[in-house]
């Protein structure tokens, strides 16, 4: 049945969630305290880059509205998804400021039965906390649920509509029925759990995926010492159904708004319960060292630090996104600039976001070929398809010296070597 749903927070998660829920037939009101964002959305502009979201918002606009008035949105909706940011705080703990504010505003405006759904990634126990907080202001009936998201930037729509599973954490039957009904036309398996387990599933999934990445990056580092090929090793290991081939691509490490935050978040949750999660601490340390190691690799091929030019392809944390949050590429370029190395950088869609995170000494280029002009080293940092399709002969003609350091094992090393490039991959 069509449900009346409020989405509180119009970032990557909120907009994707609301768009997909309207696609599933529900009435959706987006709420954000940021008037500029709401005004952009009212004009049909979408403040994030996520393929397909703008089309769905346009196609289902008869079911969608946008407002900064959370009171009205709470009163007119039956299900309230909280999708506000829960960023890393100063000490890498989880900053719950926006979340607490959203819960308080719900508590102050709730006027009838609602299901309050935590879509944001929140510490274990937040569901219970939300219940207690609302009870302080409202004596009527309501339910709380945890419905963690497993959306990857760049493929968020398909991850929402065709997920591996929908996790529904509830503590009462009515909330369970409503949540199952909301997702009834999503074919995937629904896993109903208690609220705390649902909250933990999200952190555990991201922390485990980050662990796979740091593990294969360490194997890549061993491959470099024994002259092995980590791509072959990952292929062979990934054929084991218990391991699987995904998230075994060695490179400069993981970034983004989730893995770094969720690894640190799970560590801070463990610490708060006096559990020393040493394995996960190592995952985070390996990821940082992988980026530092890559800077050393670039410096090792520069004849002289001053004067040489490094061309950088890719600034976002991965391909198909403009998001530069915790991007390893941003860390690497900042380190190169700190050492006085001249950097020419190109990214297909993240240049504007990257400019806010990088020093003015960086030369921002409008094409991959412009970025390699007169360069001594080409450092590939994100695996955009265009970077593996480019004509390396043209690249070679434009470069001063012919070094390629491939941070994502994305360029065909045989072609590069046959053209006379000195090619260094990651673990190969
Ligand atoms: C991730 C999770 O995949 C998603 O389920 C969760 O909801 C949010 O966080 P996202 O951060 O968008 O999604 O990107 P993802 O595709 O998972 O990549 C994360 C980082 O890991 C990127 O920096 C990527 O370059 C890196 N990565 C990924 C690797 O280095 N190697 C791999 O094999 C896979």
C-alpha cells in the first residue's frame, strides 16, 4: 500500500532512499534544514552526483515534495526515515549532533503513531536511545526501527532496488509489518532482526569489506617483494566461494564517506565497551600506510624532487563519483605538494570538489592529455574507464619522461611497457 514517508536529510543516502521509495510507489516528503538545498531541489536541481537519482525524482515528482518545515513533514507522514549525516568527530568517534537534533525535532512534533526509521549509520544502541528520547516528549504509541543502507556511490539506485538483502531491525510486530510492506515490491530477501543486531550489521559489513581491501593490499606489498602478481593471486583466491572475487582489488587503499568513518566508528564503539579490536585497528593503519607508500613510490622515480612534474589522473575516492571525502588521491596530492613537487591533476567530474581540498599550487587540468603535458610521472589514482581506454602513444608523446605509477592496476602494463614506459603497478 502507498505509505506517507518523510526523509529527514537530503544527502547521498536521503535523496537516493526517498527517490527509490517514490519509485516503489510511496508518497515522499524530503526535509532538510539547508534552505539552499531545498530550493535547488524545488527547481529540479539535484545537489549530489548519483547516476539515476535526478531521473527518478523528475519522473515521480507527483509523489514527491520538499520542505524545510520538519513539523509539517512529521505530522503528515506515517514513517520517518532519519538519513542525516553521522560524520567522524574530532577524535574519530561518531558525531551524532545532526542525528540527535533530528530525533529531538521528531519528539517535539510527533502527534500520532509513527515508525521512526534509523537509516543513518549509527552506534549500536541508538535505537534504544531514540525510543527513550521520544518518550520524554510524547506519551502516545510509536515504533523505532533500524534499516541500514548498503548503497555504494555510483551504483546506489541498483543497490537500493536490487539489494543482496534488506535488513529490518524492529522491536514490535506493527513496525515489522509496516517495514515489510514498504519494501514489499523489492524482490530481495528481507532479514528481520532486533534493532541492535541491525545496527551492528551495517558496521560489520563495512568493516569487513575494508578488511578485505587492507588484506589484499598487504598481499600486494608482499608480491612486490617476491615479484608476484597480486591480480593473479586475487583471482586465484577469489575463486574460493567462501572468499569470493569482490573487494580484492589492490591499490592505494579505501576512502569515501563510509569505510574510513565506519572503521573508526566501530573502533570507537569497541573502545567504549573496553574491547580492543586490534585487527580492525590494523586495517585502518594498513590503509593509511598504503597511501604513504604510494607517495614514496612516486618520489623514487623522480630524478629531483624540485622541478619534476607529476601528472595525477583521478581525485575522487573512486570512479563514477564526484565525492572526494577521505579520498586517498587527495591525501597523496597534498603530500606531493607538501614535498614541493609540481602536480598537474585531472578528474572527469570531481575537480570542483577537489579544488576545495588541495593547495593553489596544483595545476587543475580539463583533460587527461592536458594533465600529462611535460610531466615526468603519470600517477593513476582512480579507475575511471577513460583512463584505461586512452591512447598511451599520445600520452607518451606529451610526457617529458615516461614513468607510469598505477595506483589502481588499471592500465595495461604490457602495452605500457611495449611502448617504452617504465611501469610500476601495485603488487605487480
Ligand atoms: C561502501 C560500501 O560498499 C557500501 O555497501 C556502503 O553502504 C557504503 O560504503 P562506497 O564507499 O560508496 O560504498 O564505495 P565502495 O565501492 O565500497 O569503495 C570504497 C573504497 O574502497 C573506494 O575508495 C574504492 O576505491 C576502494 N576499493 C574498493 C578498493 O580499494 N578495492 C576494492 O577491491 C574495492
